C-alpha cells in the first residue's frame, strides 16, 4: 500500500504506540484486499458486543487505555455499539450471572480511550449519520449496509479491531465500497406486489440475500406501488446482510445513488428477476409454528424506534401478555427514556411486557438464555433475527408486529 508522510510516521511510532499498532493492522487488512492506499475518515463506530469481544477483547482495550495519553491520541470521532446491559432485564434473562460488572468494565475502558459510549446505532435512528459520499469506518453489519444503501456514505464491513484502529489513525484502507466501480449494481430485481409490513420487507431482503450470497454483489430493486419507508428499507437491508453478506443495495428512485436504472447499473445492461408475493408467503410457511405454544416474543434487531413503540402500546389497549409467554421489546436507552416520558413504557410493562434497553436479543448470550428458560418457539418481526436464532436452537416464526403482539396475548402462534 502507498503511505503518505503522516502514515509513514505512524508506522515509525512518531504518533504513539496505539497509532503504530493501528496503522500496521490496517495495512495488513488493506494488503489482503489489494487496497492501493488509505482514505481519511471522520466518523467510526466500534463493534463491541460483550459476547463477541470476550474477555480477551476487553483486556486488549484496557491495555490500550493504560497507555499514556500521548501514546493513544485519537484521529477520528468514535461511538460504540456496546450499549451495555439492562440490569433488570438480565436478572430475569440470565439469573445468577453478573453481566453488569462486565459491561461496566468494557464501557469504562472505551470511555478512557475517548470513544463516546452512546450505545447507539445509526440505523436505530438514535445518532446522526455521516453525509452522502463521506467515507466512514463502521463495524456493525446493520449500519454498514444502511450507510452504503440508504445514506450513500461509503463503508466496508470493518471488524472490531479494524474500526478501533481507524479511531487512532483517522483512515481506513481504500477498497471495496469506497471505490466507485464497486458501488454499481450487479443484479436486478422487481417487486410485482407491495409488501404490507416490515416483516414482508425483511423477507424480500432475505430472498435477495439468499439468491446472491456474495459480499461483492450489489442488488438493484424496483418497487411497485407506494415507496417504502426508511424503516422498511432498514429491515430489508438487515436481512440482505444476514442472509447474503450484502453490504450495498439500490432502490430505483429511492436511494441516493439510484435515480434511475441507467445510473444504478453504471450504464450497463443487466437482467432482472421478479420477487413475487408467493415467494414471500412460502418463506413465512417455511418457519411454521401456527397453533404452537409461544414461549417468547422478542422485538429487536434493529431496536425499535418511537413510532413502533407507540404502535405496540396502542395494540394492548388494557389487555395482558399471556402468563406462559415472555414479551421483550428492545429500544435504545435514549429512546426508551423518551417513550417513558409519554407513558408508552408504562403501558407495555403494565401489560406484562419488558422494555429492554442496551443489548440486542440475538447478540447477547441468546443460546444461554434459551437454555436457562427452556424456551423453544420464538416470534419476532425481525427476519434477520429469525436467521440467527435458529442457530441458537430456537424455533423462530417471523411475523408483523401486530401479529407478534396478538400471539403474545393469546400465548400461542396465531395465523
């Protein structure tokens, strides 16, 4: 890789041990991906879910935080998606395990480095996104595809150490979706129906992701009927990333780099495939569960925004979650506090649900939680979570938020 004078000085240790480690690490990543040089970044996001980090990850961050300030000066602004643990929730979810102390340990270490531990994601709509065309360094899968597709910022899937390295260097290797030619659409799809729920949109993303199954594929979608909302696109994007490792997509007339087919395709001609309502219905049927006892409803991934929280509160209307079913509703801490001020949290919790902040259900010891409670049948509006939780031994059923809530009240999976 080509290094400028500043980068070479980092390699030589002139800007501290943290930057020296970081630039060497990033150079090895860039060399692997045939990056020609680095691109400066202003904003990065560190992926630090406690389950993913493990003890060794926390120890590494603590080691960096113990360096003298002159040896660990940052060159970019960083937030973290660690998000902590909800003390009350984890006393219930994993009784006997002290995850609060583990959370505090990692947050303190990141804070000492200068990382803003806001515990939020761009696609949770609780922090501001970078601008169109801006290079950034994000490690969270949900935010990367959101950035590339919906915002039009430029980002690759950066592993946790890669984004932490960018914090100290203020740059990332210039490869993949930082390059113009990698952002051009490669495959075309057309919807012949209008998805009715965000779960429908999630399934559309899953079907496209399964079909392409490649990080380097960039699907283009043309929709019929009303334009999707940002929340619709967010769920579709999450599923594309989960089922196909997709990091970039276009929606004609909707996303910023796809005003028309010609622009999205880079002037090339590509074939298109139809995504049908039947294919979506077949996906729902694939997971089954109708009529079965419902152990848990987990509404998460992405964490819910305020309109979704209000929707859930309105559905209850004085009714109660069934005694044999657990309802978990996940939202970022900042949004939970906002919902508490307007009575939404109280309504959900009075109905027997639990409003959880911080961690995502699938990303924080979901297997251990299942084993602790003996849970099997799970419902969620997140098609991404369906994909992941199956691997943890759950029997997941994807459904809209209203169907999930009605099923939680009934104590069984409703059609």
